[in-house]
C-alpha cells in the first residue's frame, strides 16, 4: 500500500501510519530530501519494508578525475582503466549448497501443510539475502567509481543475449552487471557526471598500447602483445580500450546515457601503463 505525501510520520526510529498506528522499525539510514510517497511492501520471506520516495537535488563532486573506462567480467566484477579491480563476490555460488538442501527439504513437504510453508519462508529468506548482498556490493562499487571519476565509459552489453550461453549464464547473472550499470548511470547523473555506453566489440583482443589485434581464448587472462611487448591483465586492457574508444581515439561508437555539467577545468587525462616503459597522455 502507498501513502501519497501524508498519512505517515517518521520520528525517533518509529513509524506512525494512519489507521494502523505506531510501529517499530529498523531505519537503515536517514531520510534525505523531501518525502513524496511511502510504500509499505512485504517480501516473499514475510519481511515488511517501508520504502520512502524522496525528492533530492543533484550534488556535484568537485576534484574528480576526468574519465575512466570500466570493463565488466565474471572473474573480476569490474576492471578499471587505472588498473584497479574488484572481484566478483559470487553470492549465489556461495549459497548454492544451502539452497539445494532447503529445496530438497521443501519438495518433500506435503502440499498445503504448515511445514511446507515454513520451508518456503526459509528458502525465500536465503534468496532474498543473496539478492541483497548483490545489490549492496553494486551500490558500493558504483559509488566508489562515481566519487573518483566524472565521466564513466562502460560497455554496451546485450545481457539478455549473453545469458543464453549456458556455460556463462550463471556467472553473468550472479555478477549483476545490469544492476551495476543502472547504479552507475543513476549516481553519475546525481553527481552531475555522465555515463557513456561504448561498443564492446574486440575490446579484449585489441592491444591498448599499439592497436594490434591479439586473438586469445577466454581462458587466457593475461594480454601479451607480440608487436609492442605490452603485458597486463586482459580485463584492464579491455577497460583501457573502452576508455580510448569512448574519448574518440578508438572507433567512435558510443551512446550517451546521462547528461551532466562538467565540474572540471580543461585537464590532461593520464592513463598509466602496466608496461612501465611508457605512459600514455591523452588531451582531454
């Protein structure tokens, strides 16, 4: 049920609802901005949630670096063009044995019985926990990137088509690429930054140092260029190609997702090379 702008009061960690009364609640964080609506929902595991929709103004972040390329992966959740990597938490795979036990127990319960309902609630609780863990990491990862960079270049992946591959579908869905891309877009727009979608074709194969096409299997995790001698993680190499393609030095095929106002003066974007023999400087 939804309360549009009135009929509720939040004070000292307690929620007062019209025609219901005062309720105890666990407030995860303070409410920011002007509250527009309050929606009361119930999860599949029986937990109740109070969702506040607030009107919040944009907050620019001063002093950020100009731009970064972001590569999504199944081993590393994201690899940045500056060399940083965040590993995939594998929330579902860590809980899969417990889920299997609960599902077997649930299937043996008699239809319509109280034990079957209790089993269903336990099973749904584990699924909700996995979902919450994935969302939490996604928000934290997006916030850490947006706080450091003003323009974010990401791959324009067709996730719905990619999960048709039965060998990679579980890993792709467990990583939560779609949630992370949406959070990057939302947070960048709120901070007056911008997220740009870049054509992902051959970003893992092209050498970010010289542009040579280096073919390799998915199992090969290190990029070695026979032409210029560049050696670095294949995901970081892809992130640098995404950055170069986004700023127009690669094939200029990109789509603007969120509009932003620049908070940076004219600057020079430095893309450090893992091959310590050279450093790439790009005029911004």
